[in-house]
């Protein structure tokens, strides 16, 4: 039995494998990384550098929560979160 995966699933798999961080939650169409308080912007910047190096159609966006403790990774062709 073969399990079919979509292109975005393969991109997420590649990103998760390369950007190793233990606190990641995977949803159908985006990932949420929970990071130390105040590090969302810097970690999303690092993630975007990696995304560019891997040539993936993804984007990392820090959340706007006041704690700055998470960022999302999603397809770069979808509207803002």
C-alpha cells in the first residue's frame, strides 16, 4: 500500500528534517514552531534563510502575540495567517 503525499507535505517534511527543533506542531497546511519567549522574529528569520537555501516554496512568519514565542511556516502562495 502506497501513501500519497502532496507537494506541500514533502516540502514540510524536508523543512522539518533540516530545521531541527523539538517544539513543532504540524497542521494540514502550516507548521507552528513554539520557541523561547522573545525569539520568534530571529528564529523565523533563520528559518527563512534555510527555506531560501533549500529553494522551498515556504515562508516563516513570526506570530504577533505579545510574547513573541512562536512562528508559522506555510506555503508562500497563501494569504497571511
